[in-house]
């Protein structure tokens, strides 16, 4: 287990002010983000992610939804498109081609969530992660799909899991981590675990523990202290992380940490 030496930031004190003030001003330089999510019964996650990414300053964002949602959104989606869906309204295996084609346009892909529970969606997501090597950020129930098939996360390029502590516990169990992750862990213990995981598993983590949001990337760890607890945070935080990662690709750890700091300034 690594000896954790982590970077601290508070609501009033960002750790990487140079990154904070170096966002591109030209819209064309602000990057392009593909947001994938939704099912016939749920649309909130991709829409929340789109709004959060827009507020965070993305150059252009597009949303890819299952075509079962056309009856909700209408035949024309101004900022996105549709992919084939199952009879139950989730993405089916034929959606893979649309996932990959749309990713060619984007600088990064965000799986925002609201995917529902469907075995075909699990298959298409797994195949996508195996085929596409560009940056991918995964949040909400999309995390549940990938931690059930953790082998697809290794050796594929930048992958960021914006997850709950319960999801981190499942991830650790699935990879047979010798040390159990518990609610009783103190901050030092948990940061040591995620530091080690980010060093050895080829995955980055953003996870909240009590009033702290922990970022772990390639063995580097930051802890952002909150003044107030926040219950709903994953989707919007993931969108902010996506934007900052796209705009500061040469400094991924600093970009992810700064995105967390920036999000909590307006966490409503």
C-alpha cells in the first residue's frame, strides 16, 4: 500500500490556480463532448450533464439517447441524436456503431447514467470500452455496468469513474482487493486505497467520503473539503470533470481536481 501524500483544497482555496485561470477563451478551443445516457423511463442524467457541461464552458456538447425516447423529446433533438434501443427502451447492441461514430467527433465521452438495467446495454458498453481508446468519463448507474466487468477498464486509455463509496466498495470486491473498503475508514486510509488503485489499475477515481471529494489519478491524490454535504453530485461533477479534462489534457490530475473545486462553488 502506498504512503499517501495528497493535495488539499477547500471551498475558498483551490490547489491549482494556474489551471483555474488558463481555460481557453475561444469557443473552438473549448472542445467537444459526447454525452451518452438515458432510457425510456429516465432522461434526467444526460440532460443534467448537458446543462452542467454547458455551464462549465464546453465548446460544444451533443447528447446520444436511445431512440425509444423520441416520444418524449420529439423527432428532432437540437443538440443530439438517437441510437437503437431495446423493446424496454434501453440501448441495444446495434447502438455500438453509433457510439463509436459519434465518439470520432468528440474529444471525450461521458456516460452520464440513467441507462436502466438491461443486459444488452451492458454488452454494448463493454464492447465500446474495448474498441474505443479515447477519454471516457463514467457516472451514476453507468458505473454499475463497468464495475461488473472490470477487465474492460484496464489498458484502454483515460477512464474516470465518478462514483459513490458503495460503488467503490463493489469495485474493490470485484477485483478481489485484499483490503475491504468500509464506511468506518478514515480519510487517510481511503486516500491510500484509491491512490494505490489509480497507480495499478489504469483507472482514475472521483469519490465522495463524508464531506470530502477524493480524486485519484495515476498515483496522485487530491482531497477537496466541503463546508456542506451534498447528496446529488455525481452527474454534474462528472460533466465538469469532462470539460476540464478536455480543455487541460496535458494536466489531467490538476484538471480533474480543479473541476471538482469549480463544481462545488455552485453545487446547486
